[in-house]
C-alpha cells in the first residue's frame, strides 16, 4: 500500500469514527427525550395542560429521530449477508434483547406490580395473555421496547428493498417519498393499533414500519452524503440546532391531526402522524437540530459512551415507565406548582436521575451479559459468543 493510499484509509477511518461519535451523542440526546416524554405523558394523563403541550412537542420528532439515526448507521446487509446470516444477526442483536428485557420486567412485576398500562397481572392466565400480546403485537411487560419490534421489521424491509436502491441517490429519494405516502395512506385508512385484537394484521408494529422506513432511508442518505462527517464550525452547528429547534417550536402545534387514542399529538406507536406535511417537516427539523447538537458535542466521550449503550438505556426506561413515572406524576400533581417551567424542570430532573441510576446497570450488563443487550459477537464471561 502506498503512503498516499494509507493516509487516505486513515482519513476515511477517522471520518467514520467521527460520524459514529456524533450519532452516538445524538442517540443519548434522543434517549433523554424518551425518558422526558414518558414523564410528562403521565402528568398529561392527570390533566396538566402544560405537560400536554410538552408531550406534543417532544413526540413530534423524538421517535422519528431514532429511525433516522438507525438508517444513519445501517449496513447494506443485502450486499454483505445471505438471508440466513441476516436473520441470525437480527435475532441475536434485536430479538434477544427484546426477550431479555421483557422477561426481566415480567419477573419484576412479580415483586412490584406496574401501574401502567392498566393490564391485570393477578393470575397465571393474566401473565399468559400478556406474554402472548408481548410476543405478537406490543411488548406490554416493557412497552418502550416496541421500538425494537418495529426496527426489526424496518430492517427486514431494508434487506429486501435496498439492493434495488443502493446504486442511486435519486432512487433512494423516490423511495423515501413513496414509502412515506404509502404508510401514511394505509394508516390513515385503517386503525391497526388495537393490542389484543389478533384478527388484525398488526403484528410487530409492521403497520408503522412502512412509514418509518422512509425516515430510515433519510438516515441512509445523510451518511451517503457525508453530511456532518467533516469538521464544521461550532457556531454553524449551534445555528443549525437553534434553527431546527425553533422550527419545531413554531410548527409542532400547527399539526392538528387527525390523531388517535384521544391524544392530540404524534404517537408513532399508534401510527398517529397528523397532517401529511406538518408531521415530516417538524420531525425532520427536530432531527436536524439533534444531529447538529450531537456534532457540536461529539468530543464529550462520556456522552458518546452512553449513546453507544442507547439500546440498553432505551430498554431500561421500562423500569421508570412502568413503576416510577405514575407515582411521581401523582405526587407532582398533588402539591407542586403546575406551570410549564416547573413541569419541564421536574420532568428533566427525574429523567436525568433515571439515566444516571441506569449507568451502573448498563456497565454490569456490558460486563457480564453483553450477548443479551445487543452485543452478540462478544465472548464471555458467562455466555459464549452468539454470532
């Protein structure tokens, strides 16, 4: 290898690591928004108007962000793996963590009953029906892990489709539009989100995976174009973040539906997008802002480390989602000032504390059971390499 080609390879590797660093930091920001959104959600259910507005703002872009990020770091599996290899890799890196964290939450429910969602867990039959729903439609033992379900379907679509798209950015752009419109039209016409109704073809959040694949492809394009891969002046990144968040702030409430579940907000799990144009505008503006902020903070190693463990942090959110947020919201509504600033500060403090308390669990799982939390290629100390 010549000196020039070696230097080029090092430079390319360096650019890749930087891209992953800013994506990792962006994922941590997204995780914080997940925790925050679930806290204000419970306040909203108890009638806090300020919490309802904050819920709508956060939900307008935080889950679309994760699908864009997933596309940003995606592999072209069709070019790298046979269908058997692909199925095996998705099983051990996605489905095994889904099973593990839901089983862990099911065991926890034997000690402390979750207060949300209000599904009875009093008898063996209750656990059997909940396990069936968790296996087929919605992971009720650990609701936040629905994202893993939907992501698996999105990645299956990607494996099947991207072989026809990879050679042309124009084809990918057309696919973004077609998948978005197809998913939007399908979910506008039919209400698939009815957990427990097994007559409907709503298994594994597949009804929403069609729409989310459009956002996944946006992430693929961001990576192909090398956007934010090189050095960018800090003030430009700050400006991009400010503009993106400003667009979210001024447009999220312009999306007036139609929504579902009697919640006046975007809810990706329920395929509730609202307006066909306002939804993607706000979602992509918020994603732009978080990506720019991630790039601005990419040299914060502790943030990048937490972001690399986003899957575990996402799944551990089930503990506070099912066992903490409800009592906290009841306490808050019972004696605290109800204005928006106090709501935001209180929810943010609980979210930061929850993430901080999760860090020892993340480190423990990484040390002893990495194979069960999305690292199937690691060997030991308790389990062998799964891939």
